[in-house]
C-alpha cells in the first residue's frame, strides 16, 4: 500500500495555524486522538514516569461527548416549505434531498460545526443515468475547514467567494496519490473559475490538472457550470457557522474546551495507573535484595528490574553484604484512595464541560451508572436551549443549501424548482409528561384570561414556528375539523 503524501502548507501562516488547531478538534470528534493524548502525556511526564503509567486511557473525551449531545437539531427530519412554488420533487420521500441523505448527514455536520466552529457542505450533481447504481441526483459531502482555504469580499466577510479544497487523488496513469486543489473562484463574476490544480509543498498552486482528473479543461468564464436561473455564478458550497460573528473564521473560540479535554484524559490515565499500580500497601526491605530479578528495558531510559509475583509465589531475599545491622521488612501506607482520586478527576471533568458554556444546572455525571466517572450528560432542558441557540444560524445555512440545490437541479436535471423562498423548521425535543402538563395548563390559563391569542398559543407549543406558520397550522386544523365533522 502506498504511503499518503504529507499535506502541503496552507497559503498563509495564519491559515496554517488554523488548519493545525482545527485538525486537533476534528481528531477529538472522530476518535483519532490517541497520538494527541500521547503528546499531552509527554508534556506532563518525563520519559521514565510515562513508561511506568502504561497505556493511555481514552475513555474520557468531554469535547466529543458534549458536542455530540448538543447536536440535536436534526434528530427528526426538519420541515421544509417554500412560498414560491411546489418543492415535492426536492423534499418528498422520493425527492432529491431525501435520496441524497442530506438530513442524516446534517446530524454529523452539526457536531462538526459546533466543535470546529465552521464546516462546509459541498453540493455536486450526477446528471448521468446508470440503472445499475442510481438515478441522476444530488450529492452532498461534509468538508471540514482544516483542508480549506477561502477568501471573501470585505463587504461580506463571512461569505466566501473563493474556495480551495485540498483533496487526495490517485494519479490515473502512475497510480500515485497526490494532493490536488479543487478551486472555485467567483471573485470576478465576469470570469469565474472551476478547476483542479497541483499543490506545491509551500501551499502555492502549480499546473492545471483538470483534464487529467476531470477529463476536460478547467471551466472559466461563460463555461463556468454553477449558475442560477438568470446566469449569476455561485459557489456550490455552503459554509455553516456555529455563531454569527461577521468573520469568515471563528476557529479558536472555545479552544480551552479542546485543550482541557486532553488534560482530563491525562488525569484518567493517571487514575488507571494508580488503580493498577498503587491501590495496595507498598512493601519495602532494607538490608535485603530480591533474588532472581530480571532486567527490563535495558536499552531505554526507563530501564528497571522486576520479578513476577502472585499469591502462591515465595519471594527469596538475600542479605546485602554492605548493609549493617538487622535487615528490615515493612509496609508503606496506601499512597492514594482510588475512589477519592476518581471523584477529584470527575469534578475536573465537570469543570471541563462547563467551559463549553453550558449552564451548571444542565450538565451532570451519570450517577449510579458504572460509567459515572467517564460519561457526562446534558439534560433535555439544556438540549432544548441548544436547539433554540443554534436554530437561527443553521437555518440560514440550510435555506441557502436548499436554494443552491434547486439551482443545480434546474440546470443539470431539468427540474423547475423555486430557487429562493425556502423555510426550514426544526422539531423540538419532546417534553416529558410533567413538562407537557405544565405547559398545557399555562397556555390554557393564559388563553382563558385573554392574555394570548390562539396564534401565540401555537407558537408557544411549537417554538420553531413563526406567525405565518402558526396561522397556517390553525387554518389546517379548522379545515380538517370541518371536513371530518369534529
């Protein structure tokens, strides 16, 4: 198997630092952070002590646990509507979006956006029919920012107009793997560009290799394929932000949550070491030595002597010829209580979780569970708060994504979908029976007192509805009640 080539540098030092930090966050989320933990242990421990601790413990990862539990917008498929036309061909059960698996993909995308602060969804279209695989359709792909360089217009600094994505591609002739940059550029609307280019190790672009990998030259000017119904070029990517900041990148926000998660894993590794190696009374001898010791790791800094023991074995001691006086055999007190140490580490882990900005009332360890030292839980109330916080910014991305999807479908698949006017509504996490009863009583009492209207009552029950949707919902109820004589 051929080794993967080293990724080239980013075009600027600032983007290089951003790539490195974002890559660390991504590895924590996808579970590829064992080497990062080893680096963190090396920062805390000299080589001999690290050797004595044994394997690193990867059971504690608050960064992944919390970002996953906050990613609840897409647990149920969102409701999509459009005021400009019929969108059944796009959003129905057999629609383009559904067949492309957008909403299941958005479950992972939301976690990436929350953890990395930004991520992209790239849209592609397959206009060719192949009955052996799939009918023509839309394809979506999650792209993390540690492989992307972007530029933007100063008047719209958080919206990219230049997109360069680093991708590993296999050379069709040599079979070697190379880094190739997919470039999408609409900085000059009169001369847009889509092509593939070699990437030099210093991050600069080399030769145009579009024909090698795409089978045709790069698209420029009038040949640029990604245009709306009136011919305006657009980028077939959508940048999702965790927070509307007005900047293209917000990569370092909450970086302490990322770093202290590594420290938390270091402390759990220490706990495992203490349970394994220090959870009993340590015996000692003076004036004696143990016979039959074996030399361990003689070629390493952490070399030591050892002998295997168990309850049935007998240790043989020999008197040290240089010792004076009576030999001694004794026992030290237990150096640590594993339970107390675990509680201390668990409190630190709670502190780590609070650095993510979650209310202390909404975060807890799963007490009474054997995993209580290793699992953090965000309450349903905290998850609903997260839904309300993230819904507006994700809605902007989703509605832009649906509009661009319609543009591509109209251009390449012959559909006649509206290209704007999309509205996405998310389903709230269901209330508990006690919460539902309290909410129902509160709404009924306010309506009976004349303090709220039926429209406001519906909006209180379904907090992602706006006034127009609430009116349509009440009209639908009235119509169906009349139709069925209820």
